[in-house]
């Protein structure tokens, strides 16, 4: 099952701790039933990294 979504990166404004000025930083929010269908269940731990300009999101399996 391969699912694709088109999502726009939004600004999130954070306060600079020295100047108290709000600074925009890139923000990405993923949500929806499609995530659960893809195996990303609520409470799961994920690992996110960038590889060749591709954002890779993987579930982390607990060490038993």
C-alpha cells in the first residue's frame, strides 16, 4: 500500500530567548487515519531523518 499526501510546510513562530522577537521556523504536521493505516499508531515512537533530500519516518521497535 503506497499513499501520497501533498502537504505545505507552514511557519511556526518561536520567541527568541535573547531578543524576545518572534522568528518563523518551518513546521510540518502530519495527522489522519491514513497514518494509522500505514502502521503509525498513537503512542508509537518514530525516528525521523533526512536522506538525499527525502524525509524518512520510521517506527522504532522496542527492545525486548
